[in-house]
C-alpha cells in the first residue's frame, strides 16, 4: 500500500482527486485499528498530519474555528479560554487515554462518525458546522446533517474535512459520559447540553445523546418541553421521563437498551444540575 | 509494495532507513531497529505496552505508521539508561517492586516519564491518569504508582518503618 505524506491542503485535495481508492490518515487511531483487522480496502493512504494550518484554533469575529487536525490533548489544554465550550473540553478530557488523546484528532472523530463519538456529541450541542473542501468546491455543512448512519456520513471520497466552526455563544455547556471504566471505554451512553437560561427559563437549549441511536442525536422533544416550562424540579423530573422515552437505543455487548434509557435520564439530571451552578 | 525512506532520531541517534511505506511504527522499532523493549500486547491501542515518546509525548506505536515520524525525536525504554546506569525512574520501579513479569514495564515507564518531564510533582490522581492507557496484569498498579511517586521529589513516599523503642531512644532530637 502506498502512503503519501502531504504538507499542504492543495496537495491533499489534488491527490484525493487523482488517487481513486485512497483514504486519509490523520491520528490513525481509528484507521490503523481497521487496518490490522483487515477491514481497510484502499490502495493508498494520504497522511495529512503535515498540514500545519489544520492544527490551529483561532478566534474569529463571531465564531471559533478549530482545525480538523487539532488533537484531543490540545482541546483539553486550550479550550479553557472559551468557557461556553466546556462540553467539548470535558469530552476531550474523558476521551481515550493519554496516548490516544495525543494522536486522535477531532476531524477523525467526526469522519469516523461513530454514534458514540465523544467529540461529536459535544460539538452537536454547541451547534457546530464543518467545512469540507475538495479540489473543485468548498462547502459548509451543519454537523447535525453530516451523519446518515453508523459510521456513514455525507463526506465525498474527494473531500477533506478542514475545520469545525462553533458560533460564539453566551450560555453554558456540559458533557457527561458513562462507560465501563474511566480510560479507553467506548461510551455506554453520553450526553451534552448547551443552554442559555434567563430568569428561571430556558431561552435556548440543545441536548445531544450518544450511543442511543444509529447516529448521534438531538433530544428535540425533551428540548421543546424544557423550553416551554420554567426550570424547576417538576420540569426536571418530567424531562427525565421524556428523554428516556425519546431515545431509541439497542441492546449490545456494552449494555442493554433498558439500561441505556435509565442512564439517559440520570445523566440528564446531573447535567441540568450542573447548569444551575 | 511501495518503499519510502524515513529519517528520524531514535534515542538520540539519527536513523535513516528504507521501509515499506505502510509499515507500522512498532514494527519499524522492533524489526528494523531491534528495539524490542517496545512490546506488542493488543496491537489496537488498548494496552499501552507499545508506548514510546514522540517529541516528548506518549503515543502508542502500534497505531502509527513509521512514515508518520519523519523528522521526529523518539525515545524508547532503551534510551533511558545512561553509561550503563538505569535512570532514576527505572531504578524506582525496581526498588518499589513495580516489575513482575515486566511486559508492561517499558510502556509504563515511558508514560510516567512523559508526565514527570512536564509535571515533576504530580498528585496520585495525576499519576493514575497518566498511566490509565497502560494495562498491567500482574502488580495491581499500587507498586507502580508508588514507584512514580518515589521520584517526584516533594512527596513523601517511602514510608519510614516504625522505630523500635531502642531506636526511638537514640533518635537525634
Ligand atoms: C484505544 C482507543 C480508545 C478510544 N477511545 C475513544 C473515546 O473514548 N471516545 C471517542 O470518541 N473515540 C475513541 N476512540 C476512537 C478514535 O480515537 C477517535 O475517533 C479519533 O478521534 C479518531 O481520530 P484520528 O485522527 O485518529 O482518525 P484516523 O484514524 O486518522 O481517521 C479516522 C477516519 O477519518 C478519516 N479522516 C480523518 N481525518 C480526516 C479529515 N480531516 N478529512 C477527511 N477524512 C478524515 C480517515 O480517512 C478515517 O476514515 C478510541 C480509539 C482507540 C484505539
Ligand atoms: S500494543 Fe499498542 S496499545 Fe497494545
Ligand atoms: S508486570 Fe506483568 S503486566 Fe505489568
């Protein structure tokens, strides 16, 4: 198998255009596992780690732009500067183990498209968009529209994910994950919330849930209920019932669907309590 | 099979080799450079036995391609001893009984080194977090944590054995 190492975006998109059966490799923490399991059927790999402009986090007028090659270790270190992104920072802290966080990129997390992807769950709550570039086109897609099934996304074979764009916001966010142990565990269930609360009422709320459906999801019904009610104990109680009902998890090796529903409600309680602080 | 040339520094020594372009970093280190202190447990990022330092950061060498370390500085456990003498961290592992079968030890020591190089006085929690990607099936971890604490100089680690009444009497005031 050929491996091409590129140091510019132009080189990368031009190779993607000419090499028909090629895959991008970034941190390699998903791709190399696939390769050793003989589940990778490509003729060549394009290593994009040399494109330094994809490693930057920059503040623009109305948004934060995070390069696709930003590692989880960097997110953990640098997101303190953006308190409303606490959910993403927390997801970065809990993801993998140090060796994984030092290599795994946020772009790879998104393109892998696992319904359990920790970065994805946090970014969805933050209403992120992603930027995709090919040799002929540049497009911006809401992250929510990116996933079509487990491991399936709308990215085209000639496209590279270059950045995530998080609009600047005034509220608070948080993330919580339940796994079998702290390090290296794929989430049994995870949730993130972004909210703006004024005078005891939600002005904005986004609740996202991982490992609860074939793709990462938003709990729209639960959100709608919370938006329509005052933020008090009764509303919290009802929202817990609603989210358990709203998600459609499955039984798998990590947990049963019934357990996941239970946990979804419990996590929601913890996160809503965190928002009150 | 496509061949590529790779150059990097391993344990302070410049290295240049021609390799298959999709060779894993772990195989490059073990097979091409005979650095067999790099162990392969799972080959999938779960166990940390293959941990090395890449520009000072702990990474799993089983999850990287060798060509991805072009120009980089790598350290394996073989690079720690100087002039035939173990480094303090290695010695602390021995002194604290942190090595049993030894399979996890090189990776464990390198994860600890990555931590201590940045944070010489970690808390126990920070130590446990730093080695959370390294599995040990023998020691139960406590001896490993003790060994790492033992060289983070401002913590009191080795518990002094209780003094006998006779020693107590002679203790300098
Ligand atoms: C031991 C272990 C523990 C893990 N723990 C967690 C965890 O707790 N939480 C979690 O969410 N994930 C976890 N993962 C999964 C993985 O580490 C993450 O999904 C990671 O973010 C992938 O990023 P990467 O840079 O390593 O991607 P790579 O493996 O390099 O690539 C992944 C996929 O994305 C494509 N790709 C990568 N970058 C781009 C780009 N810029 N544009 C287009 N396509 C691209 C590749 O072609 C490939 O298909 C774990 C993995 C391992 C091995
Ligand atoms: S062999 Fe690399 S992590 Fe297990
Ligand atoms: S000493 Fe045997 S695995 Fe750790």
